[in-house]
């Protein structure tokens, strides 16, 4: 028997690591947590944020600050997104400076790497992406 699970909303997943990105995206889709659009770099994510509407974002923080700048642009209303869109992040480490920056950008959850895929799926679920409106 085949079940069709309706996703709870559209999620932008910015994650450069192929295996992690693909695994999380496929599992989130299969579990009906979100319709996941994948981005490998902040530049790709920025283009997607201009082209489509998302209900939530999960962003891998990079060393050069491009991912944080992308979140800042969203919060400033410089993309097609609602500035208050729920955002979660992943990072290899977190110091006080990064924690304060994430708080300023209203990032609601941080996962420190390495983590289990289940942790990322829980973060996606916690973003609470609403059910998209029916298409006419």
C-alpha cells in the first residue's frame, strides 16, 4: 500500500555537504515535514529566495559569513520572503559572537555538527512550516 504524505510547507535547505543535504531532504519529504528545495551555496539560496516563497529556512553557517548575510537580507526584506520567516541554523561550532549574531537575526534553533539526521529533522519539524494554501 502506498501512502501520499502532504508536506507542511516549503523549506529552503542550505547545506553544502551532499550526503547530509540529500538524506535530510529525502527524509523530510517522505515524512511529510516539508517540500524541501535544496541549495548548495548561499548564492544559490539567494537566487531561490528571490524566485520562490518559502515557509521556513534551514541554513548551514559557513566560515566566510555569507550564510549569515543571507539571513540578514531576508530579515531586512531584501528578498521575496516574509522577513519573519522561521530560520534554523547548523554550525560546526558556536562562540559568544555567533550566538549573539544568531539571536539578533532571530534564528530560532541552532544544531551543532556533528549531529544525527534525526536532529535536523526535529529542527525542521520545530520550524512549524504551515500547510501551503491549495493551488487553484
